[in-house]
C-alpha cells in the first residue's frame, strides 16, 4: 500500500486584540489498492481402456506341464470352445462362441499347433455353448450352438471343406445354456440335448436322420440347469443325462427309459 501525506503549514496571525489564532494541520491519506487477478487453467485427462478378447492355447511340454499361452483374437465375449477337425486334414481346429458378437469363430490349425485368424459365422443372439459333431452323417463335423438370448439352438452344417452353411434354428426353452450331441435312441444318429436354464428342464431334439431335428421333448430338472452331459451311467448301453442344477445346488441324473 502506498500512502501519501499532504501537509498544510502552520501559520500564526497576531491581531491588535492580542488574540492568537492557530491554523489546524489537516492530513489527507490516499490509499491505492492493487487488484491481482489469478487465472487457473484446469487440465482434464481422459483415460482410454482397451479390452481385448481372445482364446489361449497352452501347448504340453511333453511332461504334463505346459508352455505359456499363445493367444488368438476372437469376437466379443468368447464363452465356449470346442476342438474338432472341421476340414478333414487330421488336425484339430478350434470353434468358439463369441457371445457379444452373435457369431461363432472357426480357427483352422496350421499344422504346427498354431492357428489361423478366425472365420466367423452368424448365429442367433447371445451364443453361449457350442458342440461339434457330425449330425448329418457325411463324415464332416458340424456345429451346434445354444443361442441364449434368442431361445433357440442353431445347427451349422459343414459344407464339406471346413466352411459352414447358415444356421438352421430350432426352438428351445428359456436361455439354452448348454448343448451336447449324443445318440439317445439307438438309431446311430446324433441327437441334441439342451439345458434350458430358466425353464428348469432339459430338451431332447431327435435327429430326423438327415441332419434336421424334431421339436424338443422336455424333461424336468432342478432349478436353473446349466451344464449338461450325456453318457451311459447305468451300463445298459443307453445314453443317460447328467445335469448340474445351479439354483438347487445339486446334480440330477435322468436315466434312459428301457424300450
């Protein structure tokens, strides 16, 4: 603060009456205020997170231990994988359901345990589980996929060269989360078994003999059946069904009926 003082000189005036008048000294103070303005600059940092989706292959070292995984890009949210020779070169290829991309990817084996980039085939909405099996008897592997959101299963027949035709869909219960292929009626044709999670049942779709399927027949399970397996557990040479009931905290076994 700068202060300036202005002084008025003191004067004495003498009159004939001998009266003394004293002048008053006035002091004036002037204040100067300096205003300082501060400008703040805000810096905004944007962080970008990149999510990658892939499958990993860990090759066996030959001793029951495994090398570090080698990854291969997939679509969004790869939920289920199967290994099968889809192009007849005696090398196992990889099939993956890309749940968030609504397709399945096929990665062909290059012959050395590495894989080519996936080739995708459209499915229904939310493909969850996948099975690979020859359902039409032409000695090539076909693809069966459970479309969780569409409430159906899709069958993609092999064209005979490791490529696949558009899916043919078959209605299921609510949220088909798991599919397997097995011959349940002894006609040497692979049928389809599906776990309908939110319908609390499993569905069996019998093969018509040409790679098409009849409407599902359902069998009650516990709450929220999820994984399903098909195997002969009673030794009668008939395929039985095993299902894990996620909401009931138990496993259900459905024995094949004797005809």
